[in-house]
C-alpha cells in the first residue's frame, strides 16, 4: 500500500480571501509550489449579515442581502470552479476557499436594521467556505475515485478542526446541495461549510435529546443504532465503524443516515485514520446507490451533524434526496414548511428494499494510506 501526505498550502487571493490547496503527495516528495496573489485595495463591507431573533420559535434568521448577486448556473466554459476559473487559478486536487458571497463573516459590520427593531439583532458572526471535490467539472461525489474521496475527508476534517477551535464558533456544519431543484448555483462538484456562532436548531434539538438521555444514564444515539440493528429491516449497510440506515422515522422516501457507532466520536475532530477511510467508503457507497436508483443524477442535500468534544453525541451524516420517484419530487409544502411536521409518502421498510437492489453491493475503500494533513510553510 502506498502512503501519501496531504499538504495544505494557504494562499491569499487578490481580494484578501484565503484559498487552501489540499495536495496529496507521496511520502518523501515535495508538494506543488503555491503563491499568493498581489493584493488589491478591497472596500470594507458597508452592511454585514445580521441574525434576527424570532421569539415565537426561539431561533434566528440570517439576513444577508448582498448574496443576491452570486453566480447562477453559469455555462461550463465559464465555471469559476474549473481549473483556470475565477476561484481556481491553478491545477488542484481538493480546494477550500472563503465564499465570495458569505452568509456569515468572522468580523461583520454592525447590524443596521432600521429604527426600533422589535427583537434582538446580532451581527452575523461565522465563516462560510466552499470545498471543491475535484477539478473535473462533470464529476460528482458518487463518481469520485475512492482515493480522491479519501483525500476529501481529510480536507473536511482539517477545516472542521480549525474552525471549531475558533473562540467565536459554536458549531461547524459541512454540507452539500446537489441539483437545481435543491437550489444549487454551480454544477461543478462541491460542498460548503458554515461555521456558526450558535448551534443551528436541528443540531441543537439533537444535542438536547443527547443531554437528557445522558442525565438518565443512557445514550439516545446508541439506542437508535441498536434498535435499527436489532430490526435489520431498514439497514442499508454496516461497516466496521458506521451504520447506513433508512431511519424508522425517515421524513423522505429515500432518506439515509450514516451513524458512527462509537459515541466517543462526536465529531471529525476525534477521528483517526480508520474513521476517515471507512467514512469515505460509506459516502461513496450511499451516493452511488442514489445515482443508480432512478438511473439518473439524484438531487439531494447532505449534512454532517457533529459537535466537537460533546460527550454523548454521535457523528452522523444525513442525506435528504428530494425525489420520491423517477419523475416526481417530494416538496416541503405547507404542512412541512409551515407546520414543521413532515409527511412521508412511503414506508421506509419498503423503499429500502428498492435501494438495496440497485448500485454497488458494498463500499469500495481507498487503496492509498494517508498519513495526515501537513501545513506547508511559505
């Protein structure tokens, strides 16, 4: 088995944003030379993102009006994420860069909501990044070579660890939106990362459930995992460290969750090399199943739920595929959006049977061993 080191090189773009290259290089070889660009005079943001409190739901809405001007599905020859495009000036394997149209920034301008704001308004403190999976424009997560997907997991962990350690950050949400009906604005294979100054409501609900169970000497995640394993009716695949399952309470017809089976792994910050390799294989497996399901690209949302250092929490990935049939979408309509109660158009015990029959029979794992991420000094 060959061994590589993922070298991370940070360069400054001309507008002051940071671009991070993750270059997989055989042990003993030098990484590519990366250089920052000459710096332009960048005008400060006149009005930053705001977090406006909703007292009826006890949560916040982020308002960031300057995001209206972000690119919207440019033609492939003008893709900013292809090599030579606006965001990727040099050849790369995996890159992560500060979003040019962020919903949150680490040092926002003060809120300016007008006179007599009726509720609390906070600066939209956080960080938003784009993570490009591959330089190949027509690829997708399911189509990545297992070794490339393995490198991506190291980039994800590196960004999670660094941002989680920031004193202003409470939660880091890694996610992917795939497909125009989900709202994607660029077709090039990529995901995003939002680092929040609070814990988003859905992750917060999981955190509170875990805290209640821990106070009673239980682990709610272990109970979910053990219950699904006892039944077996909705299990898609079990690996050494993960369980891919269509949960009993799935909200969408083909929703899949990937749970880490060890509650000593609340986040990627606690992962070792086996965790990352196993995760990369499971992600490739689940997304390949989705691609095979309707024999066409699946539109979905993928989110990593994790809380660094939080005892009683299990790292897990949730997939929300929005198709309920080959030509039909599952919409979040009035009851779901306004009432907050999801209506699943199928029984998970039945739809899992279809998903089991298509695509690969088992995950395919990386052949190269990665010895970690190493920062390159310039």
